[in-house]
C-alpha cells in the first residue's frame, strides 16, 4: 500500500491526497486515511507546493463589505428573486491561469517529469459574459476583441435587458462589479436612460457574488475536455452553462446569508467563498 501511494503521486504529481486515497483504494484492503497518505508522501520526500496568497483588500473596502453584508444578512431566496447577477470570465483552450499544485522531491524542480506542459501565449482563450436570476440561467454571451464600455453596452442592450424583462420582469435589479467599464459615465447613462435599477455593490467582493461558483462549476465540468479552437470551446461552454440545474441556483442563493456572515466574521477580509 505504501508503494502504491508513492507510485500514484509520481504517476501524476498534481494529484491531491484525496485523489491518491481514491486511486489506491481496493475492495480487499483497508483504505488508508488522508493523514496516512500525507505522511507516506512526506516520508518519500514528496512535498506539496505552497498555496497562493489571498488578495489584499483596502480598509475602506473592508468597511464597505461589512456594511453591505450586514444590510443583506437576513435576505432570503425571495428577496433575491428579482435580482440578476452577472460577471465575465475567461476560459483557456489549454491549461489554466490558476495555480496548480504539484508534488515532487526536493531538487527536482526542472525535472521534465514534474513540469507542466505549456503553450505559447497560453494557447488562446475565450471570454464570456453570463448572468442568472432566481428563476433561470441567463444567456452566455461570447466576447470577441477588447471588452470596453461600448461592447458592454451592447451586451446590456441586446442580451441582458431583453432576457431580464422577459424572465424576471420589468422591476428587475441588476448586479455588476465595480470594473471601470461597468461604472463609466457612458454605462451610467445607459442605466439612467433605460431605467434599470442597480444593486449597490462593494468593491473587491467576488466572494459575495454567487456567479463565481457557476464559473467554477463550468470549469469542473470541462476539466480534461480539450478544444481545438475558440469556436469549439465556446460551444462546450454554452452546453455546460445551459445544462446547469436550478437546484444549483437555489443552493447558491440560499448561501447568501452564510456569505454575508463570513464577511462580517472576517471583518471584511477575504472569505472561503
């Protein structure tokens, strides 16, 4: 069993302790605990790399985050029913921009067996905009070229607003983060002209936006699925996006009080969400 644990890690250095536990599990032997797996790996000189640092949040933004969390702490699913959550996200055709863990012996940093394959310029990517409400998953819009205020206005006018009015109703409330293109005078004028109500949103608060977990859901569903070009990647993204069940949305909206409480408990610093 000890040999199998070490072999499983060396076969795929990106495997976590939980992954290795599942790989070595057999019906005829006792499954080793996670603590045992980690201890055997450490004994073999296979150590995990350090995690990423949490983003820094200014004191002003921490205060704003706590105030927002207190104001919405007791909101339930019905309170969020007429709100539309939105965001943009980038999906690479190959690999990821995120930090990958790899377990390797000391002094083997440049050993090809413990290096990750890369593609020049990241291998290309697809940028998308999406939204959802308490009643349904919204459209997924592909963004080509530079995402500026004019592209964003087109998304609001021709994608978001028609969908929101038809599925949520005329009295919908729109959520967006404080990206400069979202808060430009040009976009503010669009909201005023179209009489769209905006949800006041604290800066540096992706952990309060449940749509972030939808992006993670899509990423997980497509893990290991290759795309030969941007068009194929977008088709894959759209298929997974449209297949998201409403039970996932309900769970995310039900998590809002916990998200708010976590921000309050952390005094505005980043939370696990």
